């Protein structure tokens, strides 16, 4: 059972999705539902002996294109609506023991193309207002499948965090005439201490206002709003900078680094968002090799993050692990 319930205290929607309680939880490798189906073996979600990149509808979705009616009757204070939307899984590779960091840059380039295709197609659905592409990696984040994969949630509304960014971006443009992310990039590049790496098209940096010790943002140098506006060169450069930063993450503590990776781009509701700017954000929970950053009382209850580190020092650490990437394309 899924439905959307309105939170009048925060002015935002949340989803109930009771069917997700039964989703697959950390199965053994030989019963992984994202691996290719071996001849005569356990039938997986992908009925092929091998594959490149696969996208399919999530078997345990929070949102669905034809949702059932809400189980609870709405009131004036508590609006309720069906949990309409789309939830998809993107499987990066048939290799169960790989990670996005371990994949060649050519595979990451293909992934960027898949992201672009899915963003374009889902954005054309009438009831979709925002296409959110993300990856949860590592048990510290709470993943239920180890096989390297990401997800897409296509919402029937603009989610609150993006809505806040849009508001701040619009206010900044009205006040200064400039793009907020463009000004942030200028500030970060002029300072230089928080830059981790950059190429012709993108800059990776730990922002001045980082909430997590190794929070990393990757922003397009050109003022673009979404993936569909990238040139082929920009798609490749996004793959290159992703490969560099993901490898550097893993080298920090010589572990497969857990993180949330999220893509922030313009909504798909047909309105004009020329003041917004495409970027990715990484939220890694590790603050040392043996300690995690927990969202405790101030973060969860008040909404004010407390970072135990300095962005300038953490950027220098990560920058020290940036290496050239060998590519075939």
C-alpha cells in the first residue's frame, strides 16, 4: 500500500509504502536479483546471460504510474493523494563484485548517456514534475543489495530540498542578476583550497558550507539546467571527473567508500528554470576510517548540521588521491 500524505508542519509531501517492508535484504551473491540469470540457475530480475547496463521498474516502488486509491480519507488539514510516479533501478554492470569506482570510464560514460535518456523520457510523462537520479552505496547508507546499481524516482511534485535550491537560486538572480551556482563556482575557484579536481567541463569541490566531512559537489562550468543540454564532450568529461573522484574516495581509507550520490537538475513541469544550474552532490557518511557521521539531534531535529572538520583540510586530503584517468574513448 502506497499513498502520499501532506505534512502541514513542513509544507511537504511524504510517501507511505508498506509493501517495501518485504523487499530483498542483503541476499547471498548466488541469489542476487541484479546479476544475470545463469542457465539453469536462480531466476533474477534480468533474464539474460549477460548485459551492459539495464534499467527496469522497481519491484518494490514507493511510487507507481497507476497507484491504488489512498487507504486513508483526506481532511482539510491532512490532504492525501495516490502515490503516483515512477521508480526505476539502473544496474551498472553484470559484475556483482564491482562498484562504479571500479568500472572503466567508458562504462561510466555509457551510464551518463543512460541517465540522459531516462531523464528525457520520464520528463515527458504528464504527471511527472521532477526526475531524481541517485545512488545509495554501502551498508552504512542502508543499501539492501550489494550489486552496483542506482535508482530513479520520478515525482509528481518538486521535492523539498530541490525546491529550496530553486528558491535560493531565483532570489539570488533577482538580487544580483547572476546564477547562484555560477557565483559559487567563481568563489570556490578564486579561493582554490576546496577544489578537488576539474576538467574542461566540470569542477569537483568540497563546498565552503559542507555538512559532511567529505561532502563533494560536481558542477558544470557551462550554465546548464539538465543532462539533455550536455554536448558529447561534456558527457565524457562528466564520466572522467566521476571516475577520478570515486577512485579518490576509495583511496582515502583503502575501503569501498559508502556514499549517497544525487543529481540536481531542473524540474520537468514545463516552467522556466533558466536561473538554475546542474550539479551532483555526494554525501559520504565516513568522517574517519573508523567513525561515521550520524545525523543526531541538531541535524535531524533542528535541521542545523554540525561538521566536525574543515572543508579546506578534507579537500586537500581528497585532492591528494586524484590521479589521471586512462581511457579508450
